């Protein structure tokens, strides 16, 4: 991958970082906000639906929703260590043959992907420079549900982001974090015919499930 953000992503989410996250997931399960998104999806009923999980990391959403009845999973992640981790966890769960893991920039690989009943982006919108293309393209592939977790647009979440980016610059990593105005993200999702079905927030994060129609 040539985009500078993708080069930075490989450096940040490296093997050491991902191994720790996978061990944490195996010991404790998904983190709170991811658990909320999974529970909200389960409430809607996921039996027999297929899932496209973008930037899924170790694949917590994928593994938990397969247990809840999701039939097929496609994972796309820009970090190769995460792809490996999601794959190995699917093998461990005995459902690897029902998953496809693609290493790449979602915006670039999207034209080759099929639509899916459920599309999820858990803390991904804040890790990509072209929010408009990421959201527009991903929501365009969602047939029924679109689930996202992204930072709330607050003065201090933006400040945290500036500080994080300062340190990335110091170590010459091209990776940058982003906090986008909620109304700008939502406008794109609503424009594609989706409405909010579930909303919950923490101090920093918002967890939203949209349904088509
Ligand atoms: C903060 S991590 C979150 C991982 C996981 N979803 C979680 O919540 O633990 C951000 C993830 O988004 C991925 N990502 C960011 N932009 C991407 C893109 N354009 N295409 C594919 N993956 C992307 C990164 O590789 C990384 O896996």
C-alpha cells in the first residue's frame, strides 16, 4: 500500500501491539463500546446475515456476531498484523472457511467487494484521512445495517488528537488521528437512506447503529 496513512497504520498497529490486543480480547472479550455495538446488532437479529467489517482489528465484532448467527464475514484491514490476528482467531473458533480477510485500504479495494447486510467500522473513521470517501463508500455497501463507533466532536477529544499527532510527527510516523464533526459524518449516512436505530455514548466515543429506511 502506498498511501502515507496506510504506511503509518502498519507502524502503529504492529505485531507487538496486535499480539497484546489479541491476548486481551481472549482474556476479557470485547471492550465496552464494541460490546454495546455487538449487543445492539444482536437485538436487531443477525441470524443468516452477512457482515463486512472494515478495520476490524483482531475481529471482535466478527467473532461475536458469528457466534450469534452471522453466516459469512469479510474483513478488510490496512494493518497486516490485524489481518493475521483475525484470521487466527477465526481458525481457533472453527469458522475460518466462512471468512475472507483482505489486507488493504478499504477505499481502494471497495470496488471489488460485494454488498453486505451489515457493515461495521469500529474506531476506524478516526484513523483515516479521507473520511468522506470512507463513509460514503462503506455505507454504500450496507444493505440493512450500518454500525459505527467514532469519537465525539468535543474540544478535548480534538485536543487529544492534536497531542497524539504531535507525537507521531516527532517519531516521523505519517499516521494521523482525526475527529470529525458528527453532523458531517451523519449527513453522508443519512443521504444514503439510513436512519439512527441505536445511539449510546461514553465520555469520548459514540456508538451508533443505522438501519436502511
Ligand atoms: C484504532 S484501530 C481499531 C481496530 C478495531 N476496530 C478496534 O476497535 O479494536 C483502527 C483500525 O482501522 C483500520 N483502518 C483505518 N483506515 C482503514 C482503511 N482505509 N482501510 C482498512 N482499514 C483501515 C486500521 O488498520 C485499524 O485496524
